[in-house]
C-alpha cells in the first residue's frame, strides 16, 4: 500500500494550528487585562 504524505500541507496546518492557539491564549490574556483595568477605572 502506497500512501502519499504531503509534508508541506501537514506543516502548513500545524503552523496554522499553532498560530491560532497562541492567538487564543494572547486574546484571552488581553481581554482579562482589559476587564481588570475597566473595573479599576469604575472604582475611581
């Protein structure tokens, strides 16, 4: 059985997955920071 493995496609999707995971984590941290700052401003 011959199975063609398209390495460039695999690498592309692995990179996209990595970038999206980093983006989600970064966005979550930024949102958390934004909410915290907003709460501090409301207390003033």
